C-alpha cells in the first residue's frame, strides 16, 4: 500500500476550497448577495442624473459582463468592483459577501452614498491593490485592520465624516503611491509610521483636524512625493530644515495651519516645483529664495497671511515662469524689487497689507491683476515705458491696451493727481484708489464708458472740482456700452457742482452709487426711469436741494437710500413704500415738511431715520401695522449687506448713544428715529408690534399723552429716547422687564408717579410713590455704548428732600 503524506491531503483540501470559491456560480451568487445587502431605493430627483443602478446584475447574463465588474482573463475570478456613482444608499456589512471574493484587487465605491462605519473585515481582502471609498457618508474611525492590506498602492477615504486618530498600522502600507484622507474630521497627530511611505507620490490630508506630529522627520522620508497637501488643519510644527531631497515635488500645500519658523530656502530650489501654497500660517523671518541656477517651473507662489518681514528678495532668473505671486498680509518692507520686471509671465500680484513704500513701479501695469492696498506707497511711477513679453512697450500704444483688469491701490499714501494714462487701460474693470491723498479733479476718462469699468472707488481722498460731465449728446450715449459700471464711490472728497445727468443715465447698470460727504449742490437728477438694478444710493452730507425725483419709484431693487444731511425740501415720500426691497431709509437733517400719515407702510424696512426735519401732524395709532420686517425675525435674519458704503450713524440721541453703520451692516439691527420734528398727539400704540426693534427715538417733538405700554413688547430694545416732549402720566412698570435696555432718556416731559425698579430704572432712596403734585422731571442717562466695557453715567435729580439716582 502506498502511503500518502498528510501534507498532501491538506494541500488538496485547500485547493478544493479555492476552486470552489473561484467557481463562476459561487462568485456570481456572492455578487447577488452583495446587491441584496442594500435596499432598493431611488436617489433624490435632483441628483438622479449623477447615479446609475445595478440593474444589469441578474442571472440573465454572465457576471463578468455586469456593470462595474471585471474578471481575470485567465481564471475568471472577480478582481475588480468599480461602482462609483452607483446609488447603494446603505452601509457595508461586517460579514459582507465581498469577503467571498478573495481575489479582489480593486474595490472602488466612490460616490455611492454609503453610510455607517468602514467594517474592519475589509482588512481580510489581502489581495487589494486599490481601495476607494471616497465621497460617501461614512462615519466612525479608520479600522486598524486596513494596515493588513500589504499590497495596497492606492487608498482613498476622502470626502467622508471619519473621526478619531489615524491608526499607526496604516504606516505598514509601504507600497502606497497614493493616499487621500481629504475632508474628514480626523484628529490627533499624523502617525510617525507615515515615514515608511517612501514610495508615496501623492498625499492629501487636508481639511481635517490634525494637530501635529513629527512632521520634519516624516516629511524628510517622503522623498518620492510629487503632490503634498496638508492644508486646513491645526498643525503646529516646523518644516524640515532641508527640503532639497524632494526632487519630484510639484505641488506643496500647507495653508491654514499653525506652522512656525522659517520656510527653508531649499524649497525654492526644487527643479519641478510648480505650486507653493503656505498661506495663513505663522511662518516668520526674512524670506530667502536660495541660489539655484537651474530653471524652475514655479507658477504659483502664495505666502500670504504669515509673519514674514524684511525686504522682498530679488526674484532670480529661475522664476521666469511665475504666473501668480501672493505675499499679502505680512510685514514686508522697503520697495518692490526691480527684478520683478523680468518675470515676463507674471499675471497676478498681491502685495497688500504690508509695510512697502516708495513708488509703484510702472512695469506693474502690464499685469492683469494688481493689488497693492494697505501699504505706504507714496507715488506712481510714470508708466510710459514698460516691459511686455520681454520687450519695451509704450503704455499709450495699442499693444498695451487691454492688458490690466484689476487694480487696487487703496489705503496707501499716494499723493498728487491721477495719471491720465489709466485711461488707456481699456480692459480695466476694477479700480480702487480709495483712502489715499490724491488731489485734483477726477479724470474724465473714468466716466468714459468706452472702457469696461465695473467698479470704481475713489472715496476718502482730496479730490476736488466737478464730477466729469463727459457726454452731452444723447446719440453718443446710446452708441456706447453703458451697461458695465456697477459700483461707483467718490464719497468723502471735496467735489463740488451738480451731479451730472449723464452719471445717472447709467443707472441702467449701476448697482451701488455713493457720493456722500462732498460739496455737491443743485438737484438730484430725475433720471432713474430704468434703474431696475440699483441697490444703494448714498448722496448724504452734501448741499443738494429741491424735491425728490419721482423716478426713484422705478428702483425696484433698492435696498439702501441715504439722503441725510442735505437741503431737500419736499413732503414725506410715502410712495417709497412701494419699493419692496427697501431696507434702510435715511432722510434726516433736511427740510422735509408736512404730515407723514400713510397706511401704505414700509413692509421691508429695517432702519428709518427722518430726524431733524419739519414733519408735523399726528401719527395714526395703527401707523406701524404694516411694517412687517420690524415686527418679526424676517427673512435672512443673519444676512449682511455686501456693500462697503454704509458708514452713516444714528447719532440723534444727544450724542450719548450712537449706533454706527459699519462697512458691512448687520441686518439684525432695526431702528426708528423720528426725533427733532414737530409731531403732536399720542405716540402710536402700534409701535409695540415692531418686536425686533433695537433703537427707538421719538425725542424733541411735541407728543402728548402717556408712554405707550406696548413698548414693553420690544424685548430686543437697547435704546429708548422719548425726551423733550409733553408726555404725561406714569412710566409703564413693564418697561422694567426690557433686559437689554442700555440707554433710556425720558427727560423734559411731564411724567409722574413711580419709577420702575430694575437695572435700567432704579432709585436709591426710600420711596417709590409720588403724589400727583410731585411732578418728576425724569432724566436717565444710562450706559453709552462703545468698544470695551460700557461707561456709567449717573445724574442725580432733586425731588423734594431727597436725591434720586437713575442707573
């Protein structure tokens, strides 16, 4: 008898098992079981076009022809499942039938709407070369068992909701060439075992919560990297002191972290590096580019929002391919280096928010995007000869025209008059020279719409003279492209004369106009017939007179109208209530007159100031019934105006309580100021409907009767001024419940009776009751708002034999 060794039986047994598992029927059944692990459901109709289904997975055809299935040509085994954009809409089971497909090499479930956790059992698929579970809704931690996939070269778990620390076992995957953990909520240190990835070409750990790790050690070993992205984390570390070993690195992104120390000069000597993004960190020290005579492929350099100081280094010849440089928000000083003129490919330069000074070089006018704001530049070099594509070019020549698109010179120390050559930049659509010391008149070319200006800001300068009245011929106007200019701001200058009608003729395209705080006179042109897109108009603090142009009623998009501080002489424009988007209306400090009673209301209004006019008459008790925006949270309660021209103040509370309208106005602020007029009768009880008001001012009128008890409904109220009227009776007790109230003034009225006890109304003596004969001339000067802690003002009042202190 021939004896068969027991080892042979074992090998035969394993062979039978593998052949069974590899049989076509069993592999097909395993796939069908996998399909049945997920509920049959349809995606959201809005996303249905992005997804496909597993409808081809049925017994009518061989499984190797099914959607996303690839079989080995030799053995027929399933070696790849590529199901991206298949709407699985479920979670992977711990005992998923995929485990029966032991020869799987590629498992791609990207954008399948997978939920739940990654099962640790996937670590048993030992032949996997590629695992892609990106762009799903996976949660939980990365299972450490994935570190058993020793053949893995591609791992993509990006765009999920994974949490926790990355298990150190992932560092066992030393064959990886691609790994992405992008956009999760992973935290902790980057494992030191990542230093084993000496074959890794692309690594993305961005948009997580990583806090650090031994980055200098880890990165120093990843010398095969071509793309490294660790942006948008909380990494506090230094870069390796020597990065010259990254011979293949093409992109390095580490923005929005907390890196410290210097950027090694060796980084800039890498021969294939194209993009450097290191913005929003804490890098510091002088910037050094190192010495490297070999040519560089560097296209993008972003070192903004750091702490670099010293001069901008000379740009040496190997950077001739640079397209974009962003060194903004640092502390660079000195002039712009002249060697920058040799960067013939440079298109975008942002040096804003530094300490640079001197002249703005003329060669910069060849760029498409130039941002030099918030520095100390004093003058503009005459750009008569500039280098364009390596050759000299006259700025006024046709070869230069059409080059520059965006120029921001704001917040510098520029002096002198405008360069007329700016008019030759026919493709310039954004020009900001605000917050400088420019003088002289506005060049007529800026109002010549043969160029494609869209945004012009000249505010806060010393400009004088008239606004350009370039076009007087109506036929000439129609022949030009007048529909490009959106924003024009010449506020806070010394401009005089009238507003030219031609300017307002362009309201067909205008969205924002500000001419505030000048010396403009005459009338506001009645040319708003086609101003459908105009959102804001500010001509406040000038000398404009006459009546309001009725064509303003065509401004259906108007959100902000400021006519304050002029000499307009007209009745109340109740017809503005038909502007459904109007949020802010300033008519204060003019010569308006007459009654304002109207039941139309202002349904969208959030702030109205009609103070210091001659309005008179009584207000109906239901006057505020239709002012819906002030009565509820309203739509877009937390939105912010995007414009940058809202700078007015409600300063009519005797300069004690001032709310400033900042450059971006918080739209939660809601206020009414009717002070300084001649209103009589009772304050409308319907004021209590406007529950979201923060400021109410009815002072310096002739209102009579009692204080409306409905004011107690204004639970957000912070300032209330009813002073200098003829109000009588008691102060409503419920006003003591207004917990946010910080300023109260009821002085110079005929009030009597008890003073409400609260932090806003508090007497310091023994009695609260007063007889009807004991008239209280009640003064309250409470807390004046300002930066930091509030200041407390206490004004004692003598009533009979004791002193009352009101807080």
